[in-house]
């Protein structure tokens, strides 16, 4: 298992150090739904998609990056964690501009 949470690592990679060093990243880490036990109590093999983004060639020759919505952090962590947390914080009247940047990206 990685020493740093997958969502945190992905957010830092795509949002950059300047943004992530000025905010707190909050994630509730869980095991992937699709996993195989390799060594009981010690390690598992993740069977899900491993690329958080998909790079596509456009008709004009340029390349664009799109979210891979089958990736666990997009399909589970954002709707079941980040959006729920954002809603609770919104009820408390606390602004979350960086959290909103991740949600609306």
C-alpha cells in the first residue's frame, strides 16, 4: 500500500505544489472494491483502472487530457467523500475554493 493516500497523491500531481501547499487535502482512504489479496494481512493487488486521466489525440493534432471517470478516485472518492464534505462545510458557511476547484475540474 502506498505511504501517501492515493487521492492526496493524485491531487498534488494534477493541481501542483503551489495550490496544494496552501490548503489542506482531506481524504478518507478505503481499499478498492476490485482487489485481490496477495499476502493476507499484508498486501492486495488493485484490479481497477490505474490511470486517473486519459490523453486523447484531437483531430487538429493537439492532445487533450480528460478525466478517466472509471478511475476509483473519480467514481467513488469525489461523489461519496469530497462532495459530501463540501456540502457539510457549505452548511457551516466556510468557503472551500480549492475543494471546489477539484470538484468542478
